[in-house]
C-alpha cells in the first residue's frame, strides 16, 4: 500500500541540488522495508489465525478439516475446563509478577538514584539479571531448586526444612518457586526504566521543595511520582503484555506442570498446536488471547490518559 | 504538573550551570537506608549467579560450597560432546544478523517518522504500537507455515527474520524519538553548506544518535541471542540449533547433568555479559531520551 501511494506520485526531478526540498517518495521508501516485513510476518499471520479459528484444521486428521463456524469458540467457553484453568492462571501470574516487579523495581530505582559510595558497581549488579534469558534463568533456578544439591539441601543442613524437598514438583510450592525465579530477572526491567526517567527530573524542583520545607516523602509524592507516572504506566503495560505472552521461562522451568498447575494460556496454545496438531482450535484460543490483550490495553491506555499524546 | 516541569527543564539546560548552594535532599538520606535494602537485594541477586558458577567449576559429585578444586571438565564436555561449540556459532550468526537488520531497517523507518509528514504516517504509527501487543509465541503455527512455503525451515534465516520483525516496532519508535531530539536546524545548516539529505544525516545526525543506536542494537542482539521459541520451532537439525535450545535439551534430559547445565549456562551468558560491560555507560543515557545532551 505504501509503495502504491509512492509510485502514484513521482516527484518532479529537482533542477538544482536543493536538498531541503523533500522528494515526496522518500518517506515511503524509508518505511517500505519495515512495512513489508511487518505485513508479511505479523499482519498476515494474525489474519491467518483469525481464518483458521473458524476452521477445523488438523493435519493429522485431514478428513475432518473444513469450515467450523464458531464451534471452536463454543468448545473453548463451554466445554474445556483446561481453557478456564489456564486463563485463570495467566491472570494470577501476570498480576502477581507485574505488581511485585513494579514495587521492587521502583524501590530499587529510588535507592540507586541516590549518591553513595559504590553506586556504579551497585547499579551494575542490581541490573545484571535483566539480560539473563528465560532459558538461562530456568537453568539457574533448576540448579538452585534441585532436591539433591540445591539450596534446600544446605538449608536442611542448617535445620531449615527437610531433605529432598523439590519446590518445582510440589503443586503447593511450584507457583511461588516460579514467581521468585521470574522476579529475579524481571525486577531490573522496571528498575532500569524508572531510573532512566528519574534522571530527567529537574533538580531545581527538589531544591525549591526543600526551601519550602517539604519532607522527603512529600517530595516523592508531589514531584517524583507525578514525573514518573507516564513511565510507570508504559512499563507496567508493556510488562503485563510481555508476562502474559512469555513462555520461555515456564516452558523450560516447569513445562506447565506439575499436572498443568502452571500452564498459561499461551503455553496451552503451544501444546494444542505443537503436540496435538489441533491448529484450528489453537487458532481460536489465540484469537481469544488477542481479544483479551486488546481489551486490556485499551482500558489501560484510557485509564492512564496515556493515549492523549502524540505517541 | 508535567507541563510545568518542561519549560523549567529547558531553561536549566540552556543556562550555564551555576554552582549550587542549597544542599540537595538526596544527600541527606541516612546511609543505612541505602545500604541495608541494597545489600539484602544484592544477596538475592547474586546467590543464583554464585550457584551456577559453583556448579560449573566444581567436580561432578562434589557438595562443597566453594568451587575448589577447580575443574574445567564440564566446559570441555558441554562444548564438544553436547555441541555447544556449534550452537555458539549459530547463535552468533543469529544475533549479529538480527542486530544489523533491525538497526538499519528501524533507522530508515525511524527517520521517516521523525522528519516527514506523509499520508500513511498515523496509520503506520498505530500499526507499530499495536504490533507490540502481538505475541510471537502465539503466531508460531502461521509463521511456521510461511517459512515452510519460503523453504526456510531449518535455516538460520527464518530465525533471523522472525527475531528482526518482532524487534522492529519498538526499535523504530525509540529511534524516531532519538532523531526527533536532534534539532532539525542542525541538518538544515548542513544542507545550506551543500550536503544532500543523506550526507547531512550521516555527518550531522548519525554521530549524535550513537548512544541510542548502541542501546537499540545491543538490545536486538541480546534479545536474539536469548530467544528460544523461534529457534526451537523453526530449526530441527541439531547442527542448526542455538544456545538456548541446547540449554533446554540439557534441562529436559531424563537425568540432568547439573555440571554440564551450569557450564552451558555460563557459555550462554558470556557474550551478553561482554555486551553489557561494553554498553553500560550508554544504556541509561540512551534511554533517558537525552541522546543529544552534551
């Protein structure tokens, strides 16, 4: 589309070298590679997901393939308890993770924004898990949680807990164990973004507040927090979507188990399509996930009045 | 509130800085309020790192809490027997290619968004914002079908393309912000001096974008290096797989070789550590929208 519009208006060949005259085609040429990539590998797949969600489509059972109407959706909402379980777990996972990450991230950012001896090394260490991948995080926490030589063994040596405890295979502890592992890597995300924004608060404001006798808490409430609002809203939103969608960590750490205890909706979709080859049904579940994501992001943008600006 | 801040900030950066007389509030925070929570958090952050180092360097079967006597057996095993040498090379290809592709495409698009008004601009911006909510994980099946049609299954190109596409929207938004921070008058001055648009961009704008581009580029590299799902799905040959897939294979074995897993994890982390040690300085400045300060 972008190209068509560009071709429609060939620019008059410039007589003199007047660089300030903008060739009309240039912006279209510049966005064309990005636009084409996104059309081919994001827009087209999304549309095909919508299409398949209305089909029975399973390469291993081709005789049943064909138009299914809304059957896939009806099945999900009325006949598939696993769908509701995974949806509930996703919600719980996102709320707990994002809430705790924001809390700790904000606190950490405020701390490392102070002037103190060892600040730069402190920052580097605090931020370091941020770049650790989901799979590597899993590997590290598998080492920590394993029942024979993990931390539980050494805790048991000190008289805390029992030998042979495996937090990842016990349904009563697996959620907390996974939450802690993901927190370890997720907190620095908020800390980095909030710290970056903290650095753009004008120092004059604090000085003025100080002259007026404002306490440190008042300064935080009335200067820092309003300044950070946009950054907090944006990072919370992005992180919530990211936590909802991210499957690396849970896939490798718990595999969604034990007994489906930690299966999020995207993990369930992946299992349905990759293992059960039920592409039609998986597409319907994906469509549901899209609608949820869209719905929440619109509400969120409205509530925070973030959508008001140009960006 | 915010609107009141903005002019104050501009004034501050415009006027020459004067030595401050008022004592700043943050100088008065009691030290223990900084060091105590920071110390506790650092224990939580660092124990997992120590743990993986411990398992990687101590001999198999040891339960000592210090990696001594030290051994490199696990590294040797993982690099050769578990083919991490091959995975490493593949991951480097994927990371570097994604970095270059993402930065170049996002730079072109970001420049258009920052400097031109054109018909589909708003629609394109909206598409960029919306596509951030589209999860790659949920598009695995259609993407697999596309790459199958393009005969790219089992080639690193599929992973590179997929990683680039999902990095693009955010990278482009960030870069267009960085470019907007460079006053257009700088470019116009260069045009007057006889530069064309491209050379003005290269000579005047590009150097000022350096912190931002380094941040965006290293994000692209690290993300592609770390990402797991696309490689798992699109690459079936063992000789084509990447480090995260190799790690997952180690973890999902029937009896996990913890020493090899730890060594593999460290191999996976080394390039990321190097990148971040290198860009630490630019990381915060790059993202504080102050790409042109100083």
